[in-house]
C-alpha cells in the first residue's frame, strides 16, 4: 500500500483553497463533499477568495451557515468607483474598497486569528519584495480576521492594497501555488483549484468596454491576472493531490454573480469532490 493510500485511510485531511476571485462559494460545496465522504478537516489554508471560506470554516461556521452567507454577498456594492482612489499616486484602484471592508467586518465581527478553532493559514504577498507572508494565530494572534481576509483578497488595481506592520501587501493569489503550505506530510494534503473553461469564457468577458479609459484598462488587467491564476501551471507531482473545480463560463472577476450563479458554484464544488478519486 502506498503512503498516499495509507494517508487516505486515516480520513483526516489538510485543505488548501487556492485563489478563486469571486468564485469562493465553490469551496463551500467542496467542503460539504469532503465531509460527506467522511473526512475530518484538521488544517485549512486559503488565498484570495479562498481565504474567506477558510477563515469562516476555521472559526467554526457550519456548512449551512457558509451556504447562507454565500448568496447574500453584495457583489454589485463592491463596485463603488472612486476618482480619488483612481488618481492616487501611491495606491491607485478603481474602487474604494470600503463596501468590501464593511462586508468583511459584518461577517467576521470582532474575531481575531487567535479565535480560529483549527489551524488556519491565510496567504498574502508583499508588493515590493514579492515575498509570501503566512497569517496565522501563532504569528498574528490579535490580527482581526476581516483584515487578514481583506489583505489576501485584494485584487490588484481594483481595490486598494492593505498594510501589514507598515508593509504594503496584496492578493495572496499572486504567489505560486500553495502546495508547500503544510510541509510536514502528517496527513492527506489536498488542494482545491477552480478553473473556468476558457473555450467558453473567451466569448464571455467579464469586463465589457468600448473605449480604453484608464479605469477599464485597470479592470481588464485585473481580469487577465485572475485568468492567469486559473491557468497557473500545476506541477506533475501535485496533480494527484489537486481537485480541479470546473466553473465553466464563470471567471474570477465576474462581479455580476446572481444568487443562481452562487448556487451553481456551490454545486460545481460539491460535484468536483464527489467524483474525484483524489480522496
């Protein structure tokens, strides 16, 4: 029996929620499928949209609570165009980020990283050095959860970057895949990675623009960035530990998500886990 098979028999798993943009609800379906298969999630990590679900689960939110939260995410309200932010010489962004901050504060309240019930790691990356920083309760116990999630899910040029101890940090999805986040190999390690179908998505661009104004240019760059994260190379040795979640025409920058789209994303995640032979 291989080591992987022995690890699967323990029914314990460390989980990595890799990027996603606005498609974070797909991870809720994944977790539901993993639990349905009889696995216990011992540790969890997330970057970008994955940080939202990872943090919620680590705080003890049930699948039903996460499901109820997902359809009520006010995606449209996040698009509060700000000429002041756009003209900033140090932190330019299309949107102010305030409605996003308020949303995260609302769902995570006063919780700090020390309130995590299980080990949870949230990835951010420094802008100047491009170094990955891992936010967890050992290193940053008093950091508000909403702030950690906000740091990791800052789509570059779309929302203002945040600072960690005076250091500008941004979207955790800018880093390479997080296959090394739990290096000890104590148990099964599975990465969940959403991917749009680009033969379909090329016909369904999330950013619609007739003229290349600066705000449209920045949004198009952000969509390129999220598309590139989808297409990021998965090393051969990691394929057997990765569950790819097909999200079809729904890309990471689709701020027009309807409640029906959210339900579809949850189902996509659930289906991907149920049919996978990774676990």
